[in-house]
C-alpha cells in the first residue's frame, strides 16, 4: 500500500503543477491531496473482495448439492456392484475349493494304498531273497553286505536305543509390536530349516546310526527345507513340536551331543526366543524305513 501510494503520488503532483494550470496553487494542491487520498485501484480491489465474499446464490447452492449427491450415488453404485459380483463368484469359488480338496484327499488315499502295497511286495521279495541266500556261506556273506547297504540307505525300519530331541517353536504373536523379537523380518516362526539341519548333522557326528525327523527317515537325497511357514522333510510337512529320533549308543551320543554346535544353537534360541528344548535317552526307539529311491548309477563288483 505504501509503494502504490509512492508510485501514484508523484504523478498526481506533476498533474497539479503543469505550467499554465490554474489549479496549481499550493492551497489547491493540498485540498486535492486531502480529498483524493485513495487511488482508484484501491476501490477496484475492495469491490473485487466484496464480490468474492458475497455468499453464493440459492441456485449455486442447489447445484453444488446435486453434484455431491450424484458423486455419492456413483460411489454407492460401484460398491454395490462389487459386492454383488463377489457374492455371485463366492459359490463358484467355494465349489472349486471343495472339488480340489476332494481331489487331494482321493490322491492321498490312493498314494497311501499304493505305498502299503509296495511295502508288502518289498517284504515278500526280501523274504524270498533271504531264504535263497541263507543256505550257504557265500550267500550269508552277501546277505550281510545287503543288510549293511540297506541300513546305510535307510530302506529298512530300525528299532533300538538312542536319543529323542524335542524342539518346541513358541512362534511370534501376530500382535507383537516389537519387531526385534522376530528372528526373520515378517516371519512368525523361530525354528528354521537350518536349525534342524544343524541338529541332524550334530547327531550324525555324535555317533547316530539312524535319524528320523518328524517321523520321516533321513537317508540319501533326503533334505530338510523350509517353504513359507512350514518345515518340509523329504517334501513332507512336519508338525510342531519337532521330534528328532536318533538310534545309536545313547550315553556316548548324549555326551558328544551336549557339546555339539546343534545343541548349542538350540540353547541360544531357548534363551533368546523361548524355544523349548528337551533331550532324553530312551530304549526301543522305532524309526520307519525311508522312501525307496530310483537307482541312477550302479557299479558291478567282482566277476
């Protein structure tokens, strides 16, 4: 406002003091300054503000409300269409899920029947083989070698004394606000596949002759892996708590396993995350036979 006054006042003063002007007397100039103290731009700006602050007319208010109602109606229509479509699709999705579940159950039942039949036939073949080989000394030596190979390949059940290692995963609360308690960012489990792998390797190093994790025998080409939140042993999911059985000399195994890296890691997880760890010595531990693998390579010994 001060700059504008400074810009317009010299022009007014020059207009009042032009040569030959009758109104160029000092008194006249003072009267003009007192009577015309505002520039016309101020009046225009004030009028513009007055027009802007004028409340909208009734027609404008009605039109604005109509547009708001139309927008709300459009949003409601979109949501209603989405809900209707979801309800129409839901029965089909449920039916498809039921069909898939029924197919999975049928496949599991068929697999179980075929597995039982295969085991029965394998037992018959083994019985015939033993009766044929036990007759002479050479056959007995060959039978002893076959028994050793079957034990190494985990293709026969094993019963004997050993260790039982039980690992309980407390999990992570879904409402846990302290993410530092999550061992894996975004994960809800504490025990990972690498922990069980280390325990199994430590049991082998401690003198175990046969090992099973979650009822699945550990043998050649058998892996302990993680898929999302599940632990898979030979591609079979195992449930919590995780039970690891190891057949072998129990007391010697216990002494070595107590100083092993596997148990040391479990104790650290027990202190840090509340994992349950229990190691016990037992007799008559029963380990199932492992899955039969296809022969990919063979080498002949002898003539």
